[in-house]
């Protein structure tokens, strides 16, 4: 139990508090009671954190979901803050910031090096040190525009098939930002409605290893939703589109989560696709030195000085040394190192690769000699970060 504001206390939700959490979620997000109960069941009541009055009355809750984000093919320990719900009578009283700060402290104590979230109102989270770190993108295509033929056959798969989990892990190794899904994330992926939910996979050469999979939701007669997908290469991406195109007689459109450089978009034979939705998730690096050492890097060898300017937590100086793709971080900046300084909150944008050092420099969020900025570009180079679900 931790005091966070006035007489309010923060602690872990207890067994038996499911109704209180469901009520807060319903009042904050318009969840039906059934959807609220389902979400709490998937996350587990002990994943929620509560803000209470001394008499125990619940004033806010949030889910703290331990996970990872992949960068450079390496999983970085992370926590996702989800569904921050403040009771209507407690809104406008400055509760959000101390709650988010407490959640970040909690996440750090559990081993998270970065904390990520989606924000309906960004200013309050920016005050807590969060900044843009990646994208959630949903594409839409006309099924009539999908390719028609593929020699690759798809077969039904169980929704919880191990080959799907393994294929998603392979996808994470070549992308940036994708979640290391915990059990809760997989449950949400195949949540209700399930009457028209099905998974299909395709193999080409190795019968024990799928080269593509697709989980489709046909519950809406106007749109076929791809809840999740994987394609090992361009041929498999085209095969996914061909398979989905077989639904064209019923569904005029299809939607899917994809990356900024999306393999399914690249496999489209012509126009007929469009951007349906895009928003950004935010992150805060809560353990800078450990996070920098943990993530993977494309560049093999480099040395760079990094100064992190943070008025609240205090400035930090590091020497970064890459050797054979492995990062070593030491305190202080050695004499003679090319050095950049980044505003504290924008370390997350740099760390994930959402913004390059040059982009941050143009916006006044990073400074340093031109050669140092260019070297910093190379150190944090990689695919644009994204996630395949709204967590």
C-alpha cells in the first residue's frame, strides 16, 4: 500500500474486487458488464492496481500487464499500462499523474525497463515522462482487389496452436516494437465473439513449421477482420491475401493490423487498399542504462556519449560502447566521445526508433555536433516500431 495523493492509497487489487473494477471500467470506457468481466478475467484481478479512499472506496484502477517489446531481435522487459479508469466523481482532481507515476514505480520494481501505454489524452502522460514511441496501424482493402491464385494451401488450425505462437515469435524478431504476448494478450486476441472466429495456417517446405497463418473474424457481414497474421516472406504474404480473397463473395472489405512498411500492403497487386486507422503508443524508459544494454542493434561497433536531460529525475550521462552488436553502458561521458544530449522524455522515441536522432534534432529535442547526431542515427537504426494490437 502506498499513499499517492491527499489521503488516497495505491495498491494491488484483491480477490473479490472484480465488481469494483468492472464498475470503473464501465463508467470510464462504456464497457458492457459482460465485456468488463471478460477483460478482468483475461487480465486477472491481481493485474489491476487500485486507488482507494481510507475507507476502501475505489476511486480509480488500471491494469499493469507485464510483457516485453522487441527491438533489434531482442525482448526488452516491459509493462503495459492499460485502461486507466478514474471514477467520475474523482476526475479533474489531479489524480492521473500520481497514479501513473505509481504504476511506473510498480513496473520498475517488477523488472520492467520500459513502460508503454495508449493515451486518450496525451498531455497528462507527457507530464509523467512519456513520449511517442510507436504506431498502431489498421489497413483496409477491398476483397475484390486481392490477388486471385496461389499454389500454397491453407489448413484449419486450433486457435491456441503452438505453431501460431512460434510464428509470431519469428515475426517479432524481424520487426520492432511488437509485444511479447503474455497469456492475457493471447486471450484478448481470441476473445468473444468467437462464433465466426477461425485460424488457418500454411506450410511450404517444412511441414512442422508454418510459413503463414491468419486468424479471421467473420462476425461482421460487411467486413472480414484479420485479428492476427504472419507471413514469412513476400510469397507467403501474397498467399495470405489470396486466401482471404476467397471470402470476397460474402465480405466486400477486409481489415488488418500492420506495420508502417507492411508486408500485406506490399503484396497487393494494385490499388484497392487504404489506411483505416492510425494512432501512436507512448513509452517511458524507466531504467535507461539497463534498457540500452538489453535491446539489440543493427550496427556492430560504435562508441557514443549520451546525455539525458531530465529536470525531474536529474540529468544522466552515459558512455555507450557497441562491440559485435552488444551494448555496454558506463556512467559518465568519456573525454573525446562524440556526444548528443536528448530531452528526457524523448529518450523513448530514440530508443524505440520511432524518431531518429536527426528528426529529434530538427525538432529541438536532441542536440550535438552533426557527426555525433549522424552516429546516433546509425546506433538506433532499425525498422519503424509498431504493435499488432491495442493493449
